[in-house]
């Protein structure tokens, strides 16, 4: 065998060694790094007088502990909002010497795994951002602490929040967080693009009932072989849309005692039947709707609403902010969400977030004095004017605090602000149970199977209700 | 090469070492030891805990865990309406993506192994997609698949073919994801390329002298010698396709109408959205058993079709 | 005869080029879109039909990315993950693979099946128990959960791949070396490793890229230490969510930046695939 083949082998081994030693160095440095800068630990356990319930003495009055307590704040307020949050942190640290806040902004992707492992840790972050459905589950399983006692101890006035917004945060007589931002404020509302009405030579109208919506949507929707060119309106194709319309038809998800699933009521079937007919007859089917709004995400300039291709919109609450960015000169108006005029008991009604209101939870494993500090931080970003309120104002989004929304800057930025406030007052908090995420997905399956024509609306809802009821029954049978 | 061995000169003096028989018998275990250590430390408990929890109603959120026997398994096979949907979707995906992936990557590797100009550039181009982070790739493909404005439908229109609602039509969403997976076949292509270097050139020459056509050479020489590599890609393709997750999770979220609800998505929903770790564990065990059985069968048949020089 | 075969060769080369160029276009279009988007404003992204060469070209996106993401810090963290991943796979995985491919010991095949089976238990159900283990030994919020298993060769994919290649190396070579008094370790290092350069090059690239793109593990194991984040997490931070406008342009800029090193490594490493190792005359 010639030695020419062997040569590269030798060189590569030398190289490999070099690489290997480099790698070892790197990894050694890496492994050493954590020990050089240890994870910020909480202050030494002080012999606390009140080990049990949170101490009622306002801690700000007590001298700052020798070592600062660090509140690791696990949240998804990224991008521009991270900067705003850091400003709140700076203020908070100034007002509370002895407490440091670390802003742990997390990517939204894989939020669920990230949240659960963080909570499962023996050393969890002191405050974590979670959805309302998650809060309920954690509360029910005793993973987080209620804040009811703190609210009493600090004499906080929960009446400063809208009833529905603070109502989202209770479970079994205990309060587990305060809200920020709002869960509602928009689900009751209908936005219309006046420019499109004007361009068509029509007087802008805000449809008040389902049949009015049908008429105007039909008139303005334009289809071609590839799908939708312009849309009058879509009533949506998923569970959240169904729930919004259900409550405008005097329906409900659960019975008052949360033991019965009630969405397959006559009102429910009416609602889904109307949604399916609307989607098929006006939009040309659910696929048309999906395609029309498909693309690089809901919050981009390419969306039909910013391009005079959508007459009526039932958006989420960040819409005002996005409209200012993408189409500041748009003429638009706003009114209540259409209700079923054929049902004498129905009226326009908004939901203050049945699953997706954001909350801030405190893990149970924390030491009392750390819990106390954690609550102070939760209070800052929800209750305090220079905290949560300010954070919302900077973004032009409504706050769950009534007084906060009276700021002039809102009225300046949004000509229809009074209607948003009206909606916040009338929104209801849908009482949900800890298995809601699952019930909601089952409902979504039902809505989809009707939309895709696999089942009739009645059949779809009845099947879904039966399945959801089994989940609810199982839950209650475990608790009794 | 052997001549380079430092001890080669003493070949004649080589002596048997019967006393080292014990060592000979166990030295292999020493090679495997690091991995074994890692397995015991980091794999054994999580895998066992998966098996154990599949018989419980563990929720990970702290509610008391109870032993429920086979209830989770019964639920999966009899009561969970989405279980079979997820199984069929996954089998569909495997049935198309694995064979098409193997054939495509192998063919491309064959072309790129030819001595023509520009192979370096071609190889880099064909590998390029697999270095794009998944999240960026899915965003790009979302644009490409758009019904009204996507590049793919633009091409179809140009060719006077009917357009396709890639991501909104339940019948087309899976093919769309398979197309996207083919785009990222660079890794298996690289493995084939590496494997092709082990095919001795003179075997081709010999075959050519015998008058074998290109196809005959491929079937008679290349493919048999490549079977270890094909075997590897088949096994890994199966294992990975059974657990297809990322593309559907980011791009379609399981839709439209559950068309891309793959097994892992279903499992994920129960684990992290409904906090039903016990049930998720049972689903995982079912998957584990199926994959293990299938790969064991493939492995067993490998004696008949995989040739190690 | 010679002329005909020359012609045939020209023809088949031409056909090959044709196929490869067509394939290249398919491969490159999404890439072109990525790069083009990285040079647009958010408004330009929304324009239809798309401008492949944006007007104006927003080179400043690349500056902005550095402002939004601490690229240097995250790159350092990524390199920690990448270097150990590469080291572990090229050295430890190769050792383990040798054990499985070229030695005999009781229970070898069962152990190998065990190794493969670790790939078959979905991560979803392993994540929490594994997290609990790391948590108990105090490894959370350090690099250790990423570094130690990698260095121990806990990567069945590479072991399996290398085993396949090692098995293809003629036994006669090892036997000859054994007669010469070479130890198993010596055979691994002097014979098997040099002959497996194509496979090792492939594994290096895979390990590099896997470490480069690893998102979920750094996210979950080091969620409490923003200063230990790798670039991949930075990429997802730009994606938005929760009503935030996605910074698609910055994301694509970072993607473009992240592609370059891996691609450079591939371009550099690929000569090992071509060069290969000729086993001429070994069997003769």
C-alpha cells in the first residue's frame, strides 16, 4: 500500500487532536462559567414570625434584608415591550430597595413546555406569566399560591378593576393573580372600514343583528375561482368564534355550577348552523376563509383589513395599535357585535377572555419572604399606576384598571375609545373549570367537523358535548 | 497503509496472547462504556418513568397521581376519536416521505458523485436547505404554499395546471409537508455521498469491462455496496418520520381539520396543553412499541439484504 | 468506439447538469426568499408581487439585528454547545461505534437495540423526568445538561451512523494489525478512524449543525439564564407571538447570518467526501 493514502490520515489526526483540545478548552470554560457567576439565589432565610400565611406587615416598612431578594420574572413580553418592562423594573427596584427583578423574557414558541419545566423545578422563577386556563389548572392542583390574603393585607381595592377582568382570576373563592392586559374589551365589538363603504357609494352602517350582518357581508364579498377577492365579513371558523357568537345568542359553555356542558343547547345549534351557512354561502367555504387570511401571521400589513379588502372585522385587542402602524389614515367605526335578532333573549355581549387572559402566578414552593416580594412585583405590573397601567398606556391598549383608561392619550389615539370602554364594562367573565383547555379543543373539533361538512351542526355539537361532558364528569368524580 | 504500522516490522515476532483472552472478550464493553454511563444516568430513568406513568393519571401539575391500570391504553384504542386519526396521518406521512426521501436523496447523491464540473457547488446548493433553521424554513414555505400568492401555485398556473390549496385543503396539507421535508433531504444525501466513497472504483471498471450498462452497474455494484448506508437511512427515516412534529407544529398546528395532526402532535397536546402526562406516556409507549417492532423487523431482514464488505 | 463513448459521456454529463440545475433552482428559491426578506422593511415584505431585489435594500437590518440580539454573547454560548457536540460525536461516539461495530462482547446486540430504542421514546414524556434529574443534581441553568451527555456520546444517531461505516471496513485490516500486536484502541485510532474520514466529516457537520440549531433544550434547561442563551433562542425571540408584530425581516437576517458558518463548514468539509479512501487491492 502506498504511503500517499496514509499521509492525510496522519494530518487529519493531528488536526483532530487540535480540534479536540480546543473543544475541551471551550467546554471547560463553559462548565466553569456557571460556577463563577452563580444563579442568583434568594436571601438567607430569616427566622420569620409568620411562617404560614403571608405576613400582613407591609414589608416595605421592615429593613431591607442583608442580601437582596431576586424576583425572576418569567414572561413573554418580548421586543419593544421588553424595554418598557425594564423601565418598570427600574422604578420598582428604586421603590423597593432589597428586591431585584430579573426580566426573563421567553420566546413564545414552546411556551407550554418551558412554563411547565420552570414550574416543576425545585427552584422555580418567583413570578411566571400564564394564561387563565393554566392558572386555573395550577391553582386547582395546588402548584401556586392564592394572593387573596396579600390583597387584604395591603388593602388593595379590587373594585379598581373591571368586574369581568378581575373575575377571570378567581378559583374556588381564592384570587390567584391580578390581570394585565385585558382579556376583553374587544370581543363585543365590530369594526367597519368606512373607506370601503364610501368607495362603493354606500352609507357606512354597523350591522346590529345577524341578519343585517349577513346582508352587508353578502353585498361586499367578491369571489373568483381562486377564492375570495374581497370579503364583507367572516364569522370565523373555530371554537373562539363560536363562543363569541354563542354569547350573542344568549348561550353558554357551562352550567353555573360548572358541572354541565351547555354549548349544545338550542342556542348553540342555532349559532353553529348560522356560522356554517354564513361561511358556505357568503365566503364560499371554510377553505376560502383560511386562504384569504393565510400568510405570514395575523399581525402584518399584508392582512386584508389594512388593504381595503375586508369590510367588517372582529379583531383582537391589539388591532388599534396595529392600525396606527399599518393604516393610520383609515376611516373606521365601531359598534357592538351583532346578536341574533331572531332570539328575543339575545343581546350583544363580549367575553373577557374565556381561556386566554394573561395572569402572573407565584409558585407555592417559595419561602414566605420571597412570596411577599413576588406579590409586590405582581402588584406593580397589574395594580399600580406606574406599572401595569403605564405599560398598557404606552402600547395604546386598554388596561383592566378602569381609571387607567381615562387617560387623555387614549382618546387622542383612538376616536372611538368611548366604545371600547363601554365594551369593557359590559363584558362578562365566563366561568371555566380546570379542564377547560381540553373542553375547548373538543368543541373546536365539533365546530370544524360542521364547517368541513362532516357532520350537521346539531350532530357536531351534540357529539362534542357528549365527549366534553365525559371530561367534566371525570374531573368532578376525582374531586368528590 | 499497513506498512506504516509501527509494529509492522515485527510481524514475524507476533505472538499469541492467550492470557489476554478475558480482555479480548470484554474490551468492546470498554468502548461502549461512556455511552452506557450516559444511558444509565440520563436515559434509563426517564424511559422507565414513561412506562410507569403510562399506568397512572399523572398530571405533572401536582394533583395526586393514581394508578389506573390499563385505562390509558383502553382510552387510546377505544375512546379517543383523534387517536386513529393521528395514527393514519402518521402512517400516510411515513408511507410517502420515507421511500420518496430515500430514492430522491440517493439519486441526487449518485448524480453529485459523478466526476463532472461544479460538483462542489452543486453539493453545497443541495445541502443548503438543511442548514436553514426549521422555524425560518417553515415561514418561507408558508409563503410558497399560499393559495393566492404562493410561488408554487404560480408555477402550476404557468404550466396550465389546476392550482392547489396546499395548506387549507385537508387532502393536500400532508403532501405539502412531505414536499417540504424533501427539500431538507441534504443530510441523508450527505450520508449517501459519504457511503459512495467506500465503493471501490475498480469494481465499476471491472463491470464496465464485462459490458455492464449504467443501470446494471447501479443495480449490480453500487446498490449492494451501499446497503449499509441505505439500511441506516431507512432506519433513521422510519424512527424520525414516526415522530414528525416540528413542521406541522409550526406551520399547520395540526390543521386543516386534523389533516396534519400527527401522532406526536396529539401526544404533545395531551402532555402540555391538557396536562395529561399519564395518558401522553401511554401514547408514547404505544409509539415506542410500534417503532421498536418495526425497526426490529427491518433489522432482522437486514441479514438478507445488507452487505458489509 | 472511443469517440462514441466520449459522445455518450458528453451527453450524459449534459443531462446530469440539466437535472442538477433544475434541482438547484428548487433548492435555492426558498433561500433567495430568505435573503431577500432579510433586506426588506416590514412594509416591503407585504408587497405583492414580491420584489426579489428590494427597493431600497435595507442593509441596516443587519445592523439592527445586532442591536436586538446580543449576537456576540449568544454566539459564544452556541459555540460552547457546538464544540462539545462535535467533540463528543467525533471522539466518544466513534469509540462507542467501534465497540458496536468491530468487537464482540456478550450482550452487544441487545445493547445496540437499547441504544436505538432511546431514539424511539418521544422526548415529550422524557422531558420532565430528565428535567427533574438535572434539577436534582443542580445542573439547571448551566451548560452541563447540554455538555456532559454530548461528551459522553449520548447521541445514538452518530453512533449508529459511524457503526455502519466501521462495519464496512474489511476485517482483514484489523486482523493484520492484531497479529502485529496492535491494541483495539490502536486499531480504532490507526486504522478505522483514518479510513472513515467521509463518515467523520459527515458526523462533524451534523453535530455542528445540531448544536447550532438546538433550541428546545437550551430553552428549557437554561430558561433562567438569559446570558447563557444560544443564537437559536435569539432567533425565536424575534418571531413574536402574544400579539406582537413578528420581526420577520430581522429574523431572516439572523437566519442568513446563521446559515453562513454551517455552509462554510460544509464547503470546507466536503472535500473529504470526494477524496474518500481507496481500498485498492486489499481484497486481492
